[in-house]
C-alpha cells in the first residue's frame, strides 16, 4: 500500500442501505474500521495513473513574454488580457528566459480582479486585497478546510489524488455534504507557501494529481495560482468545482487545469433557486461548461437527488449528450437526504 498523506482529521464513511461500507477517503484513522468490517468492505487502494502525461503547469511556468514579471504591474489590464489570450492560443513569439510566465500573468490579472471582486455571479465588488469580504467571506488568502489522499474519486483523476478542500462557496445547497466548508475560519487561512508545501508533500507521498475541491475552489483561484508559483513538483491539476463563476475567472484557470471536474447540479433554474438559492444557475453554468468543449479531460458530475429524476437527472443527461458529448458524465446518488430541502442559510444576501 502506498504511503498515506497527512490529513486534517476528517474523512467520509457511508453505509449503504445494503449495509456495505463506502469509504471514499483513505486516511490513517479509517484503516482499523475498514479492517474490522472485513475484506469485502475494503476499497480498491491500488494505484491508478492519471492519463495526463505532462502537467500543464510545466508549460504555464515557462516564460511567454519579454516583459519581466515586475513590469506586469505597470501594464494596463486590457493589455495583460491580450497577452494572456495570445499565450493561450500559442500565438506569442519566443520569449527571453527572464520574461514573465503565463502563471505570472494569471496571478497579476487575478489580483486585479480581487480589487473589486466579481469572480463569481454574486458580484460583491469588495476589495478582497484590502481585506474586505463578500458573500464567500474570503479575503485574498485561501482557507484550507481539510486535505487528504483520496481514493475512488471517479474517472481521469488518478488514484490516489491529493484533495485540498478549500472553504467558501457561492451556493447554499440544502444537500451540501460538507456544510462546514461553506464558511472560512480564520485559523484555516493559509499562505501560498503553506499550500505549496502541502502539495509538494503530497507529491512526495505518491499523489497522482493535485485535486482542488471544497467547499468550492473557484473563490480561491488567485490564492491557488499564487501557490503554484511556489511548488517544487508538478502534478496534473484537477479542478472539482461548481463552475458558478465569471467568464474571466474561468479564463484564469485555462492553461493550468488539466482535468476539469465541474458539477452540473440542477436541470433548471426553479430547482436551483429552491435548493441552492441562486436565480441564474443554468445560464452561468451551462455557458461555462460549453466553454470547456475543447478541453481534453472533462468529467461532469451530477448528484442524483431524490424526487428530481425528470426535472434534473433526465434534463442533464440529455443536455450533456447533445452539447458536451466528449465529456464523461459521472452520476452518483445523494446519500442521506430524502425529499425536498431548503437552501442552507438562505441565500441571496451579501457578506
Ligand atoms: S462571493 Fe466571493 S468570489 Fe464571489 S463575487 Fe463575492 S467576494 Fe467575489
């Protein structure tokens, strides 16, 4: 068995109606329980390679422009976006070794976006750089709510994948299975260097990929990009999120993320409003999913929720086969909820 990563004291263990234990996370305290339950309950702990051969991060760290990193601060935002687009298209010429990288461009653009934060459709317009907080309650630092080696996380991500759970979320789903990660805690705030150290330790311990999830990692894009500038290793990056975020925020992720694992939770806006407290879910999330059409590794997750077979499950299945036929659908059942629930801490209020 491979080494087990340090973990934050939390893990998931479910019992199915048939009495079978399902333990998606392999963490040290879980092993005696799994052993006591007997061999038939053991999960496959075998290593599975992530199909990404060379992490995109390697390229994202190479120089793409002749502007030195420090000079980016002096460029207009429109010019930075122009260079960023050209870098993603591969239409920039060769850059000198001292030039800024795509990752440098992204972090500079990201920091500017945090000055009047509109990373997601909540559009709080607060200066997270100056320490203000909006709906997600995050300043510019990420809030690491937990981390663990994960097994059995579905296709393409490899096994084990190192899960970094980041707190803060723009949705308030009543069926959220990690409600403790909705609100960042002060003690959980991590510097980019601390996050980089966790990622490097996980790579040393045998992680096939680095897996950002939550909560929701979209609100912490800038902190994640900063941390990636400090890592010694590189691993394929898995982005497992609600994709309820702005077009520009999604652009910041392209060229760094290797495996996209977006959620498609609701088949229509009425269910999204009733269960998660947002009005514009379908337009935002479907637009973002469509913009991933040319990405090679996309797994769309949908949790089947009791009573929503026709309005959500069937609609999502049809939409995916018509609009995103190359993505892998990953449908799974909601554990522990029956019947309708209200959004948690409802919902459209700002920080
Ligand atoms: S919820 Fe957070 S990420 Fe979204 S706009 Fe508000 S402050 Fe920005």
